[in-house]
């Protein structure tokens, strides 16, 4: 089959145009290479250190009375948290950041004498609310030591410099 002359010319013209476009594309200047991306890690600022710590422990008459306990912490009549759950004879701690100045602190003692039954200590066995002075640049440590099933209480308050 023979093509008309104009069809052959248009095919050759198309082929030459395609080759010319490819030659122009290959000869075009390449964009300048970019420097590699550098990742900058921005660490968030460290939170200020805790300035109040509560330490609570109890002297128990024997291992049969050393059931789990915890202490709830209220500061200025608002719930602030609680110590970890641990045997009554082991130190239980809570620490946090509070506003400086005189703070009304209430420590509410709870025990776990039976399975699935947390019991709040009676009001007579609770430590009365008290004001604690939180000083600037210091960590205030309130240490509560109970003995004779909570009837004897010793509270000490110590200030230590905050770590830098």
C-alpha cells in the first residue's frame, strides 16, 4: 500500500519535531542542586522542678497490719494528687509544683485492709489541715510519720534548695 506523499512528509515532520523537543529538553540548563535539608531539633523547655514533696509512712505493730495504703493530697482545698500505693510501713511520696506562699495542706489517709475495699481513715486518725510555707527557690518537704495505729503523729517540714 502506498501512502500519499503528504502523509509521509507529515510523519517525517512529526518525527523531526519530536527529536527537536527532546534535544531542547536535554540541553536545557538543570536547576541548581539544593543543599541537603538539615533538621533542627528544638527541645521543649524543661518544666520547673517540683517545689513541694509529701512523704508519708507509718510504724505498724506487725506484718499482718502492713496492708496497702495511700495518702490523698489537697492543696488550698483542691485535690492535687495522691501518693503511690504501698504497704503502710513503706514511704509513700507525692511531689508537685505549687504556687509560692502559704498553702493550706490536707493529707487524707486511706488503707486497703481487705480485697476491693479502700477505706478512708476516721476523722480522728486524720492529720488536721495546716498551712505550709512554700518559699521561692526552695523545695519544701513535709514528712508525716504515724505510729500506734495513727494516734501518734510526727510532722516535720524542711526546706531544701531547688536543683538547677
